[in-house]
């Protein structure tokens, strides 16, 4: 329930705090005093579009805040999605708008956006007034109302679940089918690339080894020339270094016994001789291993070119190429799996389609039963609310499944579903195969037409009141606000509407603005809206009336500003009769 409303600098309102009670809260006041400002302030608080012209003249910004007591567990769970801490039953909503058009919205002192504020507001309050009929005239909301009355939320949720799964499978199949040719080409490409890389038998260090071998082969002529010179100089020529060194060693051997100082030079010569002989052996082997091999050089060039080509296609290094090959194998495996999945997914979709059809047909039958029952109840209520010649019906236009998932779009009265573009079961919607339309006619001889097209504000308010009488157990919106509900009716009907409002207020908090004393007499809390001028400024105030003040107000409403003992007596009788009602 709405516990408290604070309004600051809103149009003609300076600063007002209104404390509400549960049950039926009535606002009265003379025509033009600003009763509609209360509705405007609540609309602003709950996220309606607003411009800076609502800011009171001479003020910087407008501020409205509301304290709500939330006991409904469904609403509490929804609010917990947006509030970090929500341990008690109280929430505070605040909204400010400055002269520059900047909004600041807070929920329990946490910043929120205007769209979120509006979403939360729709959970808490239904406003039915001169410009607030959308909630009753929108077909989707009408469907929710009907399902609420028939207690079909579980059935609808079951349908939504299987429908959503079927849609997902359908999209997957569509995607797989649309991409089948591309997938085949991609599979062929991956197979080719993987085979190309794997057949190359790449090794990470291979490029360096090949480059080194190619460099040696490319310089083999120079190497052979050098080797020939070295071997010839060392040991092959008649005057080779080794032969000369041997001669020197022999000569030193002859004199070392004469003078032992020659032993060290002799030893050095012998060591050098050994080393040169080792070098000669190594060089002779090098000569054998450095023969120019044009075939091998060509093989190396081809291999280097192969690696270069693979690098250009798959990566800058051998590691990159091998990594690409690994990734391609994984992608190939996924594509092959998708081909397998297509068949199994199609089988799953067949089962899901049957579940959608069965669940949808069952939901339709339940809705038709609930619709017939609710239509009869509302029609009876409307008779008691002054719409004696009115007719009310709930039209359920059902998509009837026929061949291959196509549909016959005929409604209960044989009319095609207006504006519908449904061509397959996928387009039916997650709420079922039904399009709900509240139909209404207020005059005899006129055919039933959609409520959103023909009903006046007062009629819609009374239809909403009639609905609420029978939706108390299903409707989870805690606060109902009625404006213009007494439009174009007299005192006798006002009493009946007062009784209906009082009945609805047993399960909802009801806030009603009225000019009829018969309705006002049923108030459990009565507020009077006043307007006055002071110091060239206009002020709107709200007074909570005591029992005596309430009697005076109703007496004034009976006959205008002139109150008499007769009108006071009539007012007391009205109040006494209202108190006896429940």
C-alpha cells in the first residue's frame, strides 16, 4: 500500500505530505481546485514522462517521494532484483526534476533509471483516469487479466517454456540449413589446409637448419678451393708444411744430445706436427663432405619455398602454422558435429512442436472457459454500475493449427485477427495461440467493438471496477487509483459505485477522486483538496478530514457551498448507511 506521499514544488503545490490508510481513500474538493494534481504527482513519481513546466514557478526543481508498504511476496521478489538490501516491508521511491529537465530517481536511496522506475511503478499502482486507460485497453494486458482470473499463469508459463525451446531449436535448424553450403565449403577448406600442413611434416628448428645447409652448398666452390690449398700446403705437395716440419724435427733430434737446450724446441715442433697431422686428417674429411651437390641444393630450395608458402598462408613461424592446424582441427570437429546435430535437432523440434500444440490448445480451452465466466460476471456488474444496456465480451481469436503448421486466423466471431501477420506457429507468441480483445458496446443495437476504440474514460473506469471486483484474488497490484469513475452518473449510481469501491478496497488499497457525495460517504479516509491565493501566488493544500469535517464536506457537496441542517442530516445518513454496508 501507499503509506505516505510527499509533494514539493509540483505545479500549484508548494509542500504537501499526505498519509494514507489501507482501504478506501477518497479525495474531494470543488471543481478546479487541483484534485487532478494528486494523480499527476503520482504519475510523475511512478515514471511517467514529464517536462520542466511542472516545476512550480520560481522554484528550481520538483520533488515527489512515496513510501510503500510491500507485503506481496511476488512484488517483493521482483523488487529484490533491483534493491541491494530489502529486509523490511517498506520501500521509498523518490523522483526529482529540475528546470533543465534532468531527472534523478532513487529507490531506497539507490539511483535508478526512469524506465526502471516506470517498471516498478506498474508493479505497485494501477491508475485509471482520464488519460490512464492503457493498462485495460492493451490486448496483452487483457490477456494477463484473463489468465489471472482463470488462474492460468502456470499453464501460460508452461506454454512459454516449451514455445521458447521450440523457437530456439527452430532458429538453430534455420541457421544450420542456411549455412549448410558454406559449412560444406569450410569443411573442405579445413580438410585441405590440415592435410597441407600435416603432409609438410614441419619441425620448429627446420628453417634455421635448412638456411645453414643452403648457405654452405651455395659456397661449396669457394670451400673446395680453400680446402685444396690447405691440404696441398699441409701434406700433399713435395715441399709441404708437414714434410718440412718433419725434417726440422729430425735435425733437432740430432743435436739435442749435444746440447739439451734443443729439447724444448724439438718438443714444440713435435707437438705442432701432431696438431697439423690432425688438422690434415680433418681437412681430408671436409673435402669428402663438401662436394657440390646440385640436387641437394634444389631439394633445400624447394623445402624452404614450401615453408615460406605455408608461412604466408598460416603464420609467421612454424609454431604459428602448427597452432593454426590445431585450431582448424577443432573447428572442423565442430562443423562435423553441427552436421550431426542437424538431424538430432530436427527430431527434437518435432517433439517440441507437439508439446507447443498440445499446451497451446489446452491453454486456449481454459481461456475460453474463463473468458465466458468473466464476461458474464462483468456484464452483471456493469448493470449495477449504471451501464444497463451495456454489453461486454471477451473475444478470443485463436490460431487454429492445420496442415504443416499453418493457421486459420479466425476469431470467436469469425473475424480474422486484425493486423496479424502470423504465418507459422513460430509467430504465435510466447503467451499462447490466442489474441485477447475486450469487446464493449454501451448502446443497444450497436455491435461489440474493441474496448480501446469506443469506451469513454468513465466507462473504462467502471469496467475496471467491475473487473477488479472479481480479480481480487488474482490481481497482485496493491494500489488502485480511480479518477473520473463518477463521470456522467447521478447520485443513485454513485451509491452503487461507492459500494463496489468499498468491496474492492477489502483486497486493495483504493484511492479515488470524486465529486459525488454518495461515493465520498464510503471513504475510510477522506481528504479535501483546497486552493487559495496569497501574496499573488496560488496554493493547493490537502486536509485530512475528521469525522465532523467530513460530515461538513459531504453536506457541502450535496448542495454546494450552502450547508443547511437538512444537508447535514442527509450527509450523516449517507455516512451511516455506508458504515453499515460491510
